[in-house]
C-alpha cells in the first residue's frame, strides 16, 4: 500500500520541526527555554503571584495544546510525540519556566499515558517544593457511561475547560479556586464526534484504522481510537441530531439556560461542513429553549489529518460565562 | 555463563533491533484497538535506551539499566514510557550495582520488570495490557522454568489477550469491540521476553 | 466509484445551509439583508463617509471570503455557489447594504466568471449613482509568466491584499487611495501552492481530478484547476524550497526588507504540516536577509477538502506594514 | 411549422433535462482542465431557466427568453451565467415580442446567442471556449443549413477544441496541458444546439 500524502520531512522529526515553525511564526507569543525544547511558554501571562496553568499532551491535535498558551489562557504546554503523552521532564520544565509561585495546575485529557507522566512530573515538582495539582478533562460522552464520568476521555471540550481555568488564573484567583473552576468547567462540558476517515501518523504514513467509504465511526476519540460503533455515513443533520440527542440528554439543562458551542474539525473537514453542522446545532439548541452565548467553529482540537467533526456544548452559569468571555491572546486563539 | 554490563548493552541493542523490525506490525495492532503508535513508541524508546546504554562507561549492570530507563522515558512518554522506565529501574536494582551476574539471574530481571509495570500502571492480570505477557513470564521465571518455557509463557499470555475485554488504557473504552484482537503492549512484551530469554541461553 | 466522505445534507443546499450556520455562529459580526441571502454584511465597520470594500467569489474557500468581513477589513461579501462567482445581484446587494456613500471597491480574485459578474454589478451600481471600482487580485505566480501578471489568478494572497485595502478604508481614506493601496498590495504579494489530493464538490462528491498517491500537483489553483506540472511528492523542505525559490526570484526584495508570510492549508492539510513548512520558509527568508514582520499559519483560503498548502509572501513597505498591522475584528480573523 | 412561446418553454425544459443527464460527464470534463463544476452550473442554470420560463403567463417569445436569462444568471453566476444570460437576452430580442415565429427562425436565435456570448465574453474562435461550438453553429445557421447540419457543425466545433490550447477562462493557465481535452463549455454548447435543432425539426 502506498504512503499517505503528507508535507513532512522525516516522520520522527515532525514534532520538533513543527515546534521550530511555531516559534518562528509566533515569537511575540511563545518561547522555549534553551534546554527544554518540548516546553512551550507564554511570553505574556505568567507573573508572580499567579497560579501557573500547564496543559499538554501528545502532538497531532494542533492548535491544541500549544495554540492555547498565552495571556489569559495557559501559561505553558508540555509537548509529547505524536499521540503520545510528553514524558515528565517537559511538564516539569514548562511548570518551572512559567512558575508564578502560587502553585501549578496540570490540566490535560484523561489518558493512561498522560496520567502516568504528569503524575511523575507532579512528584518531581513537589520534590522541588512546588505545589502541583491535577485536573483531568473527561468531556467525551461517547467514551464511557454517564456514571463513569471519571473514565471518559478528554477531547475538544479541552478548549472551553482550558479557557475557563486560564481565565480564573489570569484573574489571580488562588490555586484552590482555579482547580475548582477547572473541575466545574469539565463537569459541564460535553463532547461527541464522528470520524469520516482515518488519520495517519507521520512516522508510518499508513491509515491508523480502516474505514470503508460510505461508513463513519461514531464516538471517535481524537487519536483514532475506535468510537462506540460503526455505521453508514449519514447526513450532516442526522449526525448533528444523534450527537445533540446524546448531549442534551446528559446535560439536562433547563429551558432558558445558556451554552457555549464548539463545532470542531478533526483535521481534514473544512469550514463549510462545520457550519452546515452548526446550522443544525443552533436549531436544536433553540428548540430546547437554550440560548447560545458563544459559538466557535473550526479546527480547534484535531487528530492529524482525520476527516470528521465533533460537537461540544458547555452548559454555562454566570461564573463560567465570565470565564469564557474573559479576554485571551494566544498565538492561535484570540478574544476580547 | 556470565551476563555482564556489556551483555546488558547488547540486550538493549537486541530490544531496539527487534522493535525496529516489528514497528509497523505493532502499530497496526494498536490501530485496531488504540491509536496506532505502539510500534513507534517501542522503537523510539528502545533506540534511545540502547544508545544511552552504549554510552555507559565501565558501569555496573544497574548503571546500564538506569541509563536505559531514563532514556526510554524521555524519548517516549506515552503509556509505554513510564511503564518501561519503571520496569528498567526495578530491573537495574534486581541486577545490582555489580559488573555482572549469571545469565540465569535474568529470571530476576523479568520478575522485577513485571513488578515495575504493576507498580507504575496498577494493572491486574486479565485487563488486556502488557502485564498479561509479563505476569506469566515472571511467574514461570519465579518457578525456575527454562528460557524456552518463559518465552512461551509470555507468548501464550499475549495470545490470550485476544479473548480479553480491555478495562485499562486506551482500549478500555471499546467494550466488547476489543475482543478478538491481541493487545499490542502484550505482544511487544512477549517479544522483549523472547530477547531476554535468548540472552539467558547465551 | 463511491462518493467522497462529507458531512453535508443536500449538495445543492450546501452553500445556503453553510450561511445559515455562519450567521447563527457569528451574530455579533455578521448579518444578511432580508432579501439578499447571498450578501453577508459586517455588523460593525460600514459607516457614512467610508469607502465600501466588497469582496466575494465562489464558496468553498472559507474562511475566504465571508470570514474577512468585519470592522477594519471588508464591509461585505458576495457569496457564490461552490467554485462559482456570485451573479451580479448579491454583489449589488452587498454594496448597497454596506454603502457609506464614499464609493465602492470590488476586490476579488481574477477569474473570468468573477470579472464578468462583478463588472455587471458595477454597471448596475453606476446606474444607481454609486461609484464602483474594481481591483483584481493576481498573486498566483504559477498561473502565468511574470510579464503577464494581469492574467494571473488570485489565491491565498487575497488575505493580505484584502487586509491592506480594508485597513485603508477603515482609516477613512478616499476611494482613490483605497484603490491605489489595493493595487499596491496586490503588486507586492506572491503565492504558490501544491496539491496533495483532489477536492470534491458537494454536488457531485467525486474527486475533481485524479492525483495518484505519491504525486503532487505544483502550482495548483484554489478550485482544483491544474497547476504547472505534476511531480512526485517531495518532502516539506523541498516543496518549501521550490516555492520560495520562485517567490524570491520574482519578489526581488533587497536584503533588510520586511515581509509578511502566510502558510495556508488548502483544506485538509493540518497545522503540523503547515508549521513544518513554515520552519523552512523562515530559514529561507533569513538566508535571504529578509525580516519576517508577521506570519499567519492555518486554513485561510481553502479549496474545499483538498490536501495541500500554499505559501504567500507580501513584500512590505512602511505603508503596507501599517495596513497589515491595523486592527481588525472579523468572525474568522481578529487582530490588534 | 410554428415555434410558439409554449415551444420556447419546452425548449428550456429540454435544455434542463439534457443538462441534468449530462451533469456528471460535463463536470468530469471540467475537472480535467478547469474546476469540475461546469455540469453543475449548466444543470442549475437550466433548471432555473426552465422554471422561470414556465411561469411566464401569456407572454411573448421575448418574455420567455428574458425570464430564462434572468433566472439562469441568478441561479448560477460563474462564467456560464453572464454568458448564457446575455445569449438568452439577445435571443429574445431576435425572436421578438411576438407570440410565435416559424421554427426556421430558430436559426436567428442561434446566431443571436453566439453574438451575446461574444458580446459578454470577448472571446475569439480558437481560444477553446463555448464559442468554438456556437460560432460554427451560427455560421451554418446564417448560411441556411438544415437542422442536422447545424447540430453537426456545433458537434464538430466542440470536438475540435480538443486540439486547441486554451487562452481564455480557467484553462488558459494550463498551456499545452489543455491539449487533447475538449472544452466543457463547448461540449455543453453543442448539446444545447442539438436541442434547438431538434425543436427546429419539430
Ligand atoms: N496501566 C497500564 N498498565 C499496564 N499496561 C498498560 C497500562 N495502560 C496501558 N498499557 C499498555 O500500553 C499499551 C499501549 O502503549 P502505547 O501505544 O505505547 O501508549 P499509548 O496508549 O499512550 O498510545 C497497551 O497496549 C497496554 O498494553
Ligand atoms: N470569455 C469567455 N467567452 C466564452 N466562453 C467562456 C469564456 N470564459 C469561459 N468560457 C467558457 O466557460 C466554460 C466554463 O464554465 P463554468 O465551468 O460553468 O464556469 P467557471 O469557469 O466559472 O467554473 C469554459 O469551458 C468555456 O467554454
Ligand atoms: Mg499514543
Ligand atoms: Mg498507542
Ligand atoms: Mg467554477
Ligand atoms: Mg467550471
């Protein structure tokens, strides 16, 4: 079988070359410590007395994670290989380079590898006298039943959850509060996605899984992990309905409640299709009596070159709305 | 027969060569129930481990294992990184701060690796992870089985993961859909056990 | 042959459904006149005494064109069918809905269909007593030789050219000046792209052209028009070098000059690959003694679901730099 | 034989049916040297034109052509929109503000369409555009050729575009690479001429 079509040089060098390109493109927003090439730090944002928000995970989800490093959002990101949690060292480097002295919050998606590596990083930081806490994002409602929320994966909802925690930290709230708000944001954020094609890793350039034309994978993870089931490819409205049915049932928001919406591309799906999905999402939310406070549409949390999309709904309250509205200035996400 | 620090470096070179050869096959296995990168993680990790081991000068067995552990972890991250880094650290402790041991003592290395994986990953047998290859291998080693039998125990353990429903790691969200497919981490584990057993036989 | 994988409902309704989704997502930025569903107008921006900048063209290039409608950039966009110039009416509607009374500048890519339709629109506006001028973008250096600049296509360079003209209009410069700056921006903007896969139209869901695995099309247009040649797929560095060789030769900027850079996805190519390209672009510019003033990386001007990328370099002078730095606030592009 | 306003509506219905049938083939032709949408434009445009023509009540030939022109343009845009809208406006003028004409006068409609296309698009024969089908058809019509011969002239003209290098429109940037492929606009034009000639024969 022929290799998948990619603009890369050496698959093993892809992450480091990407980071070089990111730093070259965004010198006003991002920098890297000399001896920590996999720690990306915000130029503005970190400051004395501020809780240090460190996000991170495997590469291949750009603009997640490094695109959300900046004033008002994350202070730093630890960058792993493609679809692989970073080892502890970059997480430690990131936390120390951005350390404001008010404690560190590690905020990242719930995956076995990430948990083990960030836990080791937290241990190393504690050894250096830096308080480190962890909040795991678990917004992928397709990845475990409702009563096992703690087992779920973190996917595109990261964007809203990071945003809320980043705003809390930027408001100089103490570590307890930033942690509480991160957990609160996670508890009210719900995502589900579908894949229309496989992604392929730059190192192998083979499809990660087989997905025949005419089929889709429902409940797809953001690493090409299989979802809940295969089914025939449906229309945008049918897909939006299936996802919205599941999210609305779980979210159980009263009429009149406000929400934030993210219609996300998994990589290869263009804006036209996302906005077609959003037209239906907006209809469904209106029918449920919910008010859309904010909508993001685009490639916010991707899976390399996978075709497909996810829908995230965050159930706002006054506090979360304030956090979501708070300004931020990142290389790949600006607001306010 | 002696197993020296130089032999330990050779063992890591053998791990690296084996993972290089099996990379794409392991990725394909991981693609079915995970994220298709297990072969890459193992290849990169073992390459880094072998490189680091090679540069240990006049060191003890433990020095070689420790260097390999650190290099593996930093090259890989992922699930495999902390699991094998911890396994190698425990293995180094078992092998000891000495220039060599008998090849038969590689059995304690296998047992220590299993212990390290359990310590780090908190898995139990039957959850469809690499432990399902390491645990039977370690049991056989503890019982004093010969190299052939230990390797067979690991292979059988890996094969048996086909019939398991994953409850840990990436595949745990698949439910019954993980049935019928072997766990990639268990398959690579059985290959590593084979390489250790080859070293045991000399 | 099976249909390509898309999240759509009815191919013929795709553009209108997309627009519904855009308006639902961005009510703070965009609106449409009741009887002109294909005219998208900026909520903020248009105002008395201001030159009205109207952009437009076929759909399928999102966020071009509608994503660049907003304060500080375009006042309105006329939206065509997929890869088809809008007819004159939406262009007229757009101009009138955003009319500031200081004249209208139509700014769009140089394609036979767009020229005919916008020219008809300009005639209709003149009949209503509204002065309308036209500037065509012609940044695609692969589409005609250097001495036939006027025959070239307008592609991703649109982003910088629209930005410069939009800034000029936002500064309340008169029509002559806005037109001059648009022409000046166009003259100093150079783009070239490669395709790694075909796109497919929502109406047919067939690949627009055949591109075997292992090959790429060099000099690809943004509608799947064939480029200058086929060749084996090369590495990111080789692709960047081929494009940069061509652009640098044409641009002929002295050492010390400043440039703006856009590394653009044609739709399906993810950020990782774009940033890998940018790492090489930055190296090449540094080697040529040029200073990168600004870099944009992402899907800015796409071709539906085509895989591939383009590189645009704008040769800045003080005036263009001011225009490029001017703040803007569009639904899909914000700055300053 | 008479050609009434009702027949004109029928002609647009025939255009629409033909373009619907040929849509994917025309898109495929456009995909080779253009942007793969010509069949879509022609189908949408003719559907809209036929719809609009149908709703003209008790109108003249010109009313029908005018309604079709406007509908085609607004449904399509693109290159085909202004070209065919202008062609239909000119055709309507030629057919005149009268309830019917002789079928033979459809020759003047073909000529007028050619003129409208030239007026709007400024093409010359040999540039590999739809004009290369309309021009020979119009010449044959001007010479009083029969329906068969006019249709054949359009078909031959379209076929001859294979050997032309495009110098107008989207394919103009292709240089020699446009050689060997017919122009989609010329191919659809020859089909429209065929439909007109069918109407001429009654
Ligand atoms: N907690 C755990 N204990 C033991 N092994 C585990 C655990 N979690 C995951 N694994 C093993 O890790 C393997 C996956 O490794 P790898 O693909 O390198 O990492 P990732 O899952 O991060 O992509 C699985 O096949 C499984 O054998
Ligand atoms: N100036 C022109 N004069 C006559 N015909 C033209 C001209 N420009 C383009 N065409 C015709 O238009 C056809 C393409 O139409 P279509 O695909 O509908 O529009 P677009 O090129 O905008 O996608 C070409 O094949 C050619 O025959
Ligand atoms: Mg992984
Ligand atoms: Mg894996
Ligand atoms: Mg077109
Ligand atoms: Mg076309």
